[in-house]
C-alpha cells in the first residue's frame, strides 16, 4: 500500500489557499488575504490574546506572525495593546474596521466548506474531521 497522506494534506493546503485567494478576489475583498483572514478568525473568536496564544491557535511561528501583525496593524486590521495584568506583555485586538469584515470572511469560509465537502454525506464529513483531528493531535506531539 502506497501511503501518501502527508503529501495529500500538503497538496490540499496549497490548493485551498489558492482557491481561497481567488474567491476573495472574485468577491472584491481586498482588505485582507487568506493568511490574514486566519489570524482575524482567531481574533473574532477570542480578542485580547498574546502573540504566543495566536501562534498556538493558528499554527504559525511567532516570527512569521510578527511581520504579519506589523502589516495588519499598518492596514488598521489589528492593534497591539498593553496587558493590564502584565506590563511586559502585549495583546492583540481587533479594530472596528476588522470587526466589519467578519461577514465577508465567513461568507468565503462557508463557500470553501461547500467546495471541500462537495459530494460528502454528513457522516463522511464527520468521519473525515475525526481522522484529521487525530492526525493533527499526532503531529502536535512532535512539535
């Protein structure tokens, strides 16, 4: 048996990133790109988090996030604010502008979900997601 799960997952990631960017373009959404959308998605779920927490939740390296956050701050999508409980820490928060972009992101995200699971039954979707979570947990053990 030729096992290629890792390669298939990598190909899915590349293709889905390209398709996501294309859908953003087709919908004339230029306030953020796909990678920035993932960051905003986390912040829409939980505001006022540290870069370390954002790194954990997105899977992106802190060094990668730093430059992305710099660009997003310049674009008025996020703000850095001091942590009132620990003056050494800086927290990330949304701007009013980025809060208004959430429906656009959710629309594109829902479209991507439809593409991902076209032709799948609800049970197949559930099984697929269970297996993907298991793979993710296995990989996290080696991170």
